[in-house]
């Protein structure tokens, strides 16, 4: 009988390993986001609607906020846009758009068409500041706490599951900031 | 014990022996062919497994790519935001290799602290893609240049 | 509308699958003929609704219905109609739909071709497959619905990845899925056999042609994938030991073991439990492959590649299906454990060796594939396993297989003499050694790998031919179809071996810098670059290098590799130039422009000897498998067969 159960036992071991693999799949990105848990680098960039204004990450310290990397060329950004809308309405913290490797005209047209739910946008047409921030692609979403430390980074478009996860983390960050 | 049973037992014994031998060989081979994944920060922290092939991952640091005009030799810095490591490579870089792009280099660290790569793979495209395609691409070190600004 | 139609069809297919998995099964348990008779009709309905859903998605692709997310993501207005049709399975969601359509198709085929099966058995078989279908339908509907809408829909879609706009890539996934799904039939047979408990010998004969067909499709699918990677990815390799490839190779190895153990169980009644276990394993490994490819567990090194929800679902599904199957095995297998005895020197032993080596090979590939996960689980760090591991293990494990392969068919069942075997094969061995040495010397391939490759390859081919000739002479009726099939497949193994040995030992490969007007010499060929020109295609523009290749001052080829930039999506693709040949391929891939002033480019040149033999061998194996599956022997009427089997082969 034990002999007959052997395949089942081996299979159970395999399952344990795979469950583990699934649970940690998130953390196994190749370039471990080196900045998670570290302060946001100080980035100063011009705005999108208002090129004369400059925005700096230094000014934002004091309350939690979200940085969302997007571009009008990025198809998946369109896909996550409904959730960006909801983040803008429901998160209760500033939602900073980080417009990356884009053209001003294209970006404005894009916002016109799909709607602008961000609090404001910083533009990085050259993609230089993005390297400091550790951006590998668009869309990406960063959660920064009130001390200016990056708490979480999501790579890829936001979907329903990610949205809930992000909201949970945001609420937690707000609670920490208030306490 | 009947002859049949005895034969069967010997057979099972032989198979068990063979399979165990194969397992030992496999584990040894695995140990020899493991490549650890490290970041430039690990290189600085000196937590490197010695005398081993490693996979170094990070972003190509801005303004560090320099080519030898007469050959395929190229050097570039790989950064993880905290530290940089110089990588030296002789060969064809993947389609998407450029500054600011994620790369993985296979090779080893020489005495001077330069990473001697024998293979460089570019990583990550700039937008979402179906996993199957991503894998097919990355397998060949050919990530796609996603939608560039029109 | 079309999306809702497809969605409803899928739900109806699910309802029918649920009915199929319950009512007839209960009927088989209670002996109710009425309930059992439902099964074939349910299978037909199930297939019709799956086909309707599939057609709905195809129509949406043809009509550019970009309000369906899947269409918008994988098609655009510029895409020609044939690529729009094939784009259906270009995405995860669409390929699942194809998976299910095929499962439905296999079930339909079982109904059509297995009218001779006992009704209870057929019912259980169909119900088990119905359960599998429920899992995949739920998976699709809950986590990967191909009919999801995005509103408002974009006016134009994303491009289908250029890599997928290629004939090889169009046929590769369907063949692979046909193989994966085909193992569900063998799985169904095994489970139906276990559930019944009584027919443990007969079901193997009925399962054989299905297993052969599934295995053939899988072989063809893997070979096509390898061929595609070779010419499309611009890397020049034919196999990378990538987790995704391993995911399809593990079921193939298990399936190969299964084919051979089925032969023993069918003919002699030995190893019945092992055959059942392999049937379960072959399909479970197909599920595992699907899991590994789609969950991103292994390749989650790629930032976007994972979807834990989908992964979790497949994992649960696999846990239920395989777990239940193995539990049933543990409960029922002790009853079917015994088979008749056999001597050391016998066909049974030969096939047992085959099975041990193939099963161990599968385990080794699985170990190498999952080892990074294990290491991380133990907290030892992040690692990856290099291809040399797999290469070394394979040489070790396949050598005995190659040496013994020609002996197998010659050996008699139950008992045989060593001397009787050696006589007919001594000639083959002599031919192999002499010819192998001569050819290696003539080709200048004077290294251990090439020489052993040639000797081994010729040994296997000559052994297959010698067996067929002897069989031909010994019987008046000639060879039966399944014997032709076996000969062909074994011959293919020899062809494959030679290809692998030559490519791995004699490939010339060099990265070089070359400017227009320059000539480089590579392994006796002179490559001259004349110019690098700008060319345009329908949806791309490219830099094209114009090469002429000379040998002994005679022009043998003009080759024009390209570096393409696709307009939509702006993807850069290396288009290699290939000059295929039976004994060698010339292969040029462009790297990048090094120096705009002189127009110098980095160029990769490969000369791959006998690389076509790799796929040629696989094609022969595929053909052999299909021919075997068509043998009438497996399809003969059940009653006469089982009665004869009962009287002739009852173990003492």
C-alpha cells in the first residue's frame, strides 16, 4: 500500500514546491527593484500642461502619494486607465503622472481622449530621470509613503486584483501617515 | 523464495541502484551548472560565489557604452541604482541593447573587478506583452522595442 | 453580439461537460443503460458549442471587432486575413479556446472510432474527459475569457507580434496542443480502466492508437518549435533547454516511455500498474507544462510574465485531477499488480530498460527545470541551471538507449538467447563502425562526438532496416502497419542522432565585423558583403545586407539578411538569411551597425552541418507514430479480440 502511495507523495511534494513558486513569483523579478524600501531619488521635472512649472519629488514629502509611469504610445496604459480613474477618485492621495518618452502633443491628445485623472504630470521626454527612478517599462506604479520611501512597485498594467492590492497598501500608508 | 520472485527482486534492486546513481550524477551536474543571479550591489558587498559563472542583472548605466572601433569589443556599466559594475563583452549585442535598458550578462568577475561577459541578454520591453511571446523573445535575447513615440 | 454569442456557447459547453461528467458516470456505476446512452450525444453537443465559441472568436478577428480586448490586443487593420485567423490562438485566451476545441475534438473522435468498446468503459472514458474539460472551461471563463469587452473599443488594435506572423509559428502551437490534449485520452483510458477494475488488460490495446497519435502530434509540434526558433530567433540554436521547451519535452519523454510500456502490457500483460502510472504521468506532465508556461513560476524573471491567478487555478486543477488519479491508483493498483514472469534476456527486459531510461530522463529534465525553485525554497539564493547540465545528463542517459535500441525488436518475448540476437545484428554493427569511421573521416569530422554520432546513428538505422528485412522475408504477408511505423520511427532516431552529433560538434560560428566590399572566409566559404541597402515591406522597413557566398571561386549563394523595424509597435527584428542544404545550412544574421562612416556591421555567420537531419529524424518519428496508429490490429472488433486474449494469455 505504501508503495502504491509513493507517486501521490512525490506529487504532493511537487505541489508544495509549485505553490511556493507561485507565492514568490512576484518577488522574483530579474532586476529586483533596488529602490523599493529606499527613498525616492530627488527628481525635478517640468509639468505637462504647464511646461513652465517644475515639480519635484522633494516637495511631496509629508504625505503618501502614487507615481504612475505612462506614455501615449503605451497600449497597456490604455488598458489600465479605468483603474487609474478609480485611483484618482478613491485613493485620497496625490496621483502623480510620470509621462515617459512621449511627445507633448501626443500626450495631451491622449489625455483629452481618455481623460485625465492624475493630480498632475511630470514629463520625462528623454527618459533620463526614469533611470534614477528605476523605471523599466510602462505602465509602472510606485507607492511612496509620507517619509518619501518607495513602499511598493507594480510593473505592468493595473487590473482588478492589482487595484485592490494597491488600495489596501495605500490605505495602510495613509493610516501610518496619520498616526 | 521462488526463482521468479528472486529475479524480480534483483531487477528492482538493479533499477533502484541505477536510479540512485543517476540522481547522484544529476545533483553533481546541477551543482556544476548553477548560475547565481547577482546585482551590482551584491558584487560590491563581495557576497559572490567564487570561481563561478554568474548572471549579472541590472540597467545599462547612462553614458557608459563604449565600443572599440576596429572589433566587436564593447564595454558598458551595469547599475542597480546603488552601484555600478563594468562589463566587457566581445560579440553581438541583442537588438534592444541600449542605455537605460535592463540587461543580463552571463560571465565571471575578473581580478580587476571587471565583469567578463560571454553572453548578454537584454531584458524587459517597455510595455505589456503576452507571456509566451515575452519568453520566446527573451529566450533569444531579443526583447522587442515596444511602441516608440509615433 | 458575436462576443456574447461566443460567451454563451462556452457556458453551454460547460453545462454539457458537467452533465457528461456526472450523469453517465453515475449510470455506469448503477448499470443504467439510459444514462450511459446520454454520453455520446453530450459529447457531440459539447463539441458543437466549443466549435461555435471558436468560430465566434474567429469571426470577431476577421471583422476587426476591437471592442473585444483579445482582438484589440492581437490584431489590427493591416493584418492580412490569414494571420487574423491564426491570431485567434496567438494569445493566452485564444490558445486555451483552441485547447478545449481539440479536447472536444478528441472526445468526438473517441465516440466515432470506439463504438466497439464496451459501453460502460466508453462511458467512463468520456466522463473522465468531461471532467478534464470542466476544468479548462472554468479556467477560461473565470480567469482568461477571450470574449471580454473593452468599452469604448479602440479604433485600431495592437499588432500581432511579428514573431508570430510566420508559417512555422502558426502550426506549432496547434500541433503541440494536439499532443498535450491527446494524452488526455490515454489518461481517460487509464482512469476508466482503474474505475472498472476488471478490464485492466484490454484497455491498453484500445488506448494504444490514441497514445501513438498524441505522441506523433507532440513530436511534430516540438520539432516545429525547434525549427521555428532556429530560423526566426536569429540565434542559430535548435534547442535551448529553456523552461518553456522543457515543459513540452517532459510529456514527450513520459509519452515515449508510455508507448513502449503499453506494448508490453498489451502483448504480455506485464507491468500493467506501471502503464497506468505512466498514462497518468503523461497527462499530468502536460498539465504541468501548461502551468509552467502560463503562470510565470519559472520565468517570472520576466517582469510581466506572471499571472498568479491563472497559475493558482491551473495548480488547483492539476492537484485535483492528478491527485484524484493517483489516489485511485493507490487504491486500485494493488489488484492489477501481477503480470507473467519473464527471463533476463527477453523483449520485456529490453522494454523495461527503455522505460527506466526514459522515465529517469523525464525526471532529470523536470529536476533541472524546477531546481531553481527548489534552491530558492531552501533559501540558497537565486540561480538558473545552465544547458550543459541537460546536455551531460542526456548523453549519459541516451547512450544505453541507442546501443540497445536495435536489439529490442529482435528480442523474443518471455525468453531469448543472447547468441541468437548477436548473429543478425553483427552485420549491422560492423557496417555501423566501418561506415561511421569512413564518413567521419571523409567529412573531416574527426572528433569523438561526430564519430560516435555517426556510428550510433548508422547502428540504429541499420538495425531498423535489418529487422524490417528479416520480418519481410519471414512472413508472406509482409510487414503490418504498426511494424512499418516502428521501423520508420526507429530509423528516424538514427537520422536525428547524426544531425545532433554533427551540429553539436562541427558547427562553425563566428561574430565578426564586416564593411561593404570586404570578404571574410569561414570554413571554406567566402562571404562577401556588397552593400547594406534600405528596403521596405508591407508593414516594415529594413536594412538589408547583400552577401554573395563563394566556394572554390564559384558562387554558391546570394544571401540577404535583414534588420527589420516594424512600423506599428516599432519592434526590431533580425531576419536571418538561410541557405538550407541536406549536408549543411549557411546562416547569416545581422547584429548592429558599428560605424556609420565605413558602413561596418557586426555580422554573425553560422555553418551548420546536417542540421536538417534533426527535423528530418523527428518527421520520420512522427510519420512512424501515425502509421502505427492506423494499424487495423488496434481497431478490430472487440469481442473476437478479447475472447482470444482471454483464452490465450491468461497467466498461469
